C-alpha cells in the first residue's frame, strides 16, 4: 500500500514539476518575443512630451565682408568725434 501511495505521489510531483518547467519556458519565450517586437520597430510607441519646451533661437543675420569695415570705420569715427568734442 505504501508502494502504491508513494508511486502516485511521485507521479503527481513529477507532473507538477513538468508543468512549472513548461510555464517557465513559456514565460521566457513570451518575454523574448515582446522584446524582439519592441526592438524591431513594429511597435511604434508614441512619445509623450516631457513638458519642457524646446528653445527656439532666432536666425543669425550674417554680415558680408564688405559691410564690416564700413561699420567699424563709422564706429571709430564717432568715438573720435565724441572724444575730440569732449576735450
């Protein structure tokens, strides 16, 4: 009688272990498939804005080479006139 009881208990334990092993393998497989889909780009997740606005800078106006000497010359002339009249 003990032999029959131990044999049935052993079969139930082995069946339970097989079930746990099969579920573990299935869980690992599902995780790998989900990761594969995410990395492949098929899963296009919309990005939620962070709330921090982007800085928008005004375009820089470039001064041509011809305008620079005239601008500097005018500034120097005005400073010279200012200091001459001051003394």
